């Protein structure tokens, strides 16, 4: 199977333009159901990567995701959710995308083809051996990602990869390779579909588990979430009420706002 790009193989379905809307939706959903099954098979590989990432973060290291196109955008998305969800400062989990911030919303031609640019982009963050870098590339052949991970390895930086082809070239430059084999896409070669879904699931697993291991969750609650809007303030207020026994909503809300997080508010009340 070496070198086979399953992500580019013909779809199991044909004559899509002749299908009804119901048939299309049903077929897409059927294909999507295979993704979590594929992810389940490689949980041991995800565990090894998470262990390495957490070990580094406990020493003050950062987590980088690096990718191009859809894969890069998924990394940026996951990284951007960490500060509001878990209260970590900006710059602890970082998404790097080929072509820079412009590429988040607009395709940048040939941005993924430069083997050294990924490393240069990482260097702009003063990357060092305490950090971890996860390359995200559905095909597993993206030069921008492969070059970045290769240089990271040369410099003693922990590397991981998330791809959707067996024996992907990116796996060869990852200390902790993850290959989620989801099969051909519903629309041939459209890796924003099943491959993108698989990558999103794995990224969720990596960041969520890491944040729990780092003590950013208590019970099953986001006790360090940033109070950036009314929905989160309301959620936090109810959590304070539940954990302290305070019955008055406004009292709990004020306690929360005074201390900035559920964890600090509850800790102050109980001290």
C-alpha cells in the first residue's frame, strides 16, 4: 500500500448529478459514519502524541499545528478556540497556515509547495525544543508541512502528524504519526469532507485531552473559560451557584465577574 493516495481514489458513488437531494444527503451521511470508526482504530497513536505534547506543555512548551488549505484552517480553528474555552493565554496553542492569515479565508496559490517556508514561519515564533509541532495534511504529501517537520526533527523538537493515507511521506518526519484511513471521498479528491472531518475529530481529541491533563477542566466543566460574552457569563454563573451552593443568581454572577473565572470565584468563596 506504500505510496497509494487513497484520498485521491475515485468515489464509491458516480453520476452524482443524477441523484436527488435526499439521495445525496443520505449517501454523504453514510460515508461520514465511517469516519469515527477509522479514528477509533488509531487511538493508541493519538495517545502517544498527546502524552508527548502534555509533557512538553508542563515544562512551558507550546503546541503548534501547521498545515495548508483546509488542513491548515482546521489547525487554526482548533488553536483559536483554546483561549476562550480553557482560559489559556493567546500564543500557547498556535495554528500556522501556509500563506499566512490571508489563507484562512482566501486560497493562496502555491503557498504549500515551498519546503522551507513552514520552518521559516515556525521560526518567527522563536520555536524551541520545549515546543511540539503537529503537521496536518490530508494527503500527507504537502511540502510546506513535510519540510517544517523535517527541520523540527533536526532541531530536537517533538513532531506529530495527522494524515489520511497509509505510509504517508509526512509520517516519515513525525515522531508520532497518525494516519486516519477514511477511504475515498464522496466527491473524488474533496478532502475537506471525510478527511477534514477525521482531522477535526483528532484535533479535538488532542487539544481537549491536553487541556484536561493540564488541569483546565474540573469534573466535566470548563472552569477557566474566558467570560467574553453573556452566554459564557450565564454558564459560569450557574456553575458557581452549583459548586458553592449560592442560591442568588446575581450574587453568584458578581462573584464570578469579580474573580474572572469559575475556578477563582469558587476558590475564593470556599477559602
